[in-house]
């Protein structure tokens, strides 16, 4: 390999490394709810966690239509 081949290889590796670093940062930035769901041990635990999140969401728990 000569110096030009090494330089071109380094030039193409730098953007790839930056892209991989950005992807890893994106994976780490999961919101708390996503992380909570990801920590489920099995399907039943996941469903239980989803129900808890739905019930604790902001907003009215029920809606009436008689104004």
C-alpha cells in the first residue's frame, strides 16, 4: 500500500466512524418509557408495563359526552 491508498482509506473511515457514533448516541437517548418497556423480562411483563404506562398517561382517565 502506498500513502495515497492509506489516505483515501482513512478519509472514508472517518465519516463511517462518525455515523456509527451518532447511531450509538441515538440508541442511548431512549426516553424513560422506552427504557422501562425494554427492561421487560417476558411477554406478560411487557404487557403489564404497557398497561401501567397507558393508565398513568397524562389526560382524563375517561371521557363523558354529556356536556
